[in-house]
């Protein structure tokens, strides 16, 4: 369990830096842009590997606190599809991004909630997906505050529906890749 928690601290901790503009700016100034990005990426990757490894190592023997209601698998699959499309839309200037404003953060919230619907009864799942959900809520609140003081700008583009088409196509393709192969390969849990 400690490997999972260490991974979450590293991954979510480094992703909390943008919500702390003074600390981020100090670090950015001290390291420089390239070094900051390298450190950010390295810590993120190490954290992600530890999260996957830690969760895989405890999920089989993890105590179940309560059973989740049956029949939520299809809802979970739909929510995860929406999360993939939202995540993809963050890289395009379409109406989805324009309307949602922060599609990556929303995607994390939807993804975490979806996984809690089917795995939320065991301790490791509550820690993993609950941590991501809590972080995403915190980050969204922080983004709203940073928008209000002008540190972050959203909707500074004219949306194009072709960008939405690209986001949906890419989101669906990556979702299918995860559903049929990547989830089992990376996480060790087959979906289909």
C-alpha cells in the first residue's frame, strides 16, 4: 500500500504546483523552463509507475469495505468514454473545450468517479480514485481563482467544430485501445 501512496504523493503533489503560483514561479525561476519541465515530467512518470505498481500489488489482497451495487459497469464504461473525449478535447480548440473550459480536469473527475462506481468498495480503490477526484476538485477551484486574477486564460480562441470531431475521433480510438488491450497490458485488469 505504501508504494501506491508514495506514487500518489509524487504524481498529485507535482501536479499541485500550478495551483501554488508563488512556489511554482520560484522553482521555475531557480531551475529554468527546460529543467523545470524535465523535473516535472520525471516526477510525474515515477509517480505514475509507482501508482500502477502499487495498486496492482495490493488490489488482489485488498480488504473490501462494502460491495458496490451491481450493474454499474455499463455506466462506468460510458463515463470513461466521455472522460477520454474530454481529455482529447483539451488539445483542440473546439466547442467542447470552449464550453467545459478545463476539459482535462473534468476528464479526471469523470474518470475517477466512474472507477469509484465499480471499485469504490475496496480500500486501494478508494485511496487511488478518491485521491484523484479530490485533487481534481481542488485543482478546478484553484483554476477558477487563478482565472479571476488573470493568471490563467480560457476561452481566448474562436471554437471550431472540426476540432471537436478530431477530439471525439481520437478519444474514441484511445478508449477502444484501452478497452480491448491497453488496460490489461498497463493495469493488469481486462475490461472485455
